[in-house]
C-alpha cells in the first residue's frame, strides 16, 4: 500500500504540504489526490495543456518523499517501451563469452539458453520500475496520445499491480505505486480505464490563485506586473482562442517581461513577448487587436 504520511491526514493538510512544495492546489484537486493515496486508486487528471496536471505528480512525489517515475505516452507506444525489454547486446556478449570458454553438451547448452533470460539482462521500463520501487509515484503522461491497445494493457496492469514476464514469471508490487494519469483530451479515453481511476477535471486557476502561483514562482517580479499579467491571461482565456494559455504560459510570460525590465504590462513589451504566452499566429493577431490594444503604450 502507498504510505500516507501522518501529517497528510486530510485533503487540507495535503493541500498545505503541496503548497510548501511549490504547488498550489485547490481543495477539489487536493481531495482527489488524497483519496487516490488513501484508496490506492489511480488519479485521472484531464484538462487543457499547461494547467498543472504533470506538475502535480512531481509535487506528490516531493511531499511523500518518494521517487517520480514518468512514462511519456505517444502515438505507437506499446508494452515494450512501457514495461520491459531485453538487453540484446549484453545477451550476445554473454553468449560469445560462454562459447569462448567451450560450453558444450545438451545440458550446458540448455543452461546457457536459460541464462540469456536472466534478470540481469532485463531492462526495466517505467511501469516495471514503479512496480518494483515501493510507494513510487508513477506519472503516465498524456495517455490520450496512446492507442486503444495500450489503454487495454494499462487497464490490466493497474488492476493487478503486477506484470508477467514469460521467461521470469510474475512480478507483483509489494507497495503499489501512486499512479497519476494525465490527458489533454486530444481524444476521448475509454470509459473502462476511467472507471478504474478517480477522475478530476483540472481547470484554469481562479484569478487570486494564479496571482499567488506567479508570486511564488517569480518572487523577483513586481506585484503590479504579476497582477496585470494574470488579468490579461484571464481575458485571453475568455477570447475563444485556438490554444488558451495555461499557468505554464503565464509563468513564462511574466518571466520574459521581468527579464526585459518590465515592472508593469505595457503594450510594446507585451507585444514583443507574446510568443511566450500564445502559440498560434491567429491567436496572437486577435489578442493584439483586443487585449493588447487596451494597454498603456
């Protein structure tokens, strides 16, 4: 079972611990994370890119004092990349070394063949690493980029907290990992996988919380710049953009402006740094004609 530290006795305490680790979670997200730890269930986080889904996994590893193991999903990923593989070059060297010392005979040959699939030649990928490391935090990032077959594979692993390697046998977690799955909703993830998890939609933060996030991440930036950036970003999210900016973009924009010496959000420097917060030309044109047009020159 995943250990819950005594000080993480309820969602409020977990939210405070996450805050100390630099992650400001609202009570809804802290509750989902807390229940995932207590109920030993995967946490499925869905939301726009840049809202802090991935960062939560790192913060949970920090506050629980465990290791974060990350599996980045992509189109075409399969069990080999996620689970384990055999170290073929080492196996070949082992075989050649055995041949060099004259391993012969049926029994010796059979023993040599079996030794090629010894545990020492097994390369552990993220899921196997997480099963073997007690209490680890396993981040399965952007599961929506993977395909249906990989989802089915994950469902089986998460249900059993174990994997079977034909040449070795079943490897079962002594202490199951705390699993965090994230999705940017580029496609719908199957209900079967979601039902296995505790689901939480991670929304963009409220204005006050975003200001506090910027303040903590960039304490050197002026209070007025932070407030004005948060206000401008809030308006951008209401403008029906192709890619509304997330918290990550708010942080990048504030940082870029601060590096240019800005203490307030003026039109000239805002336009010059717009690439830090918007990633599509159409969005940039729309915001230049609306939000930036209202800023002081």
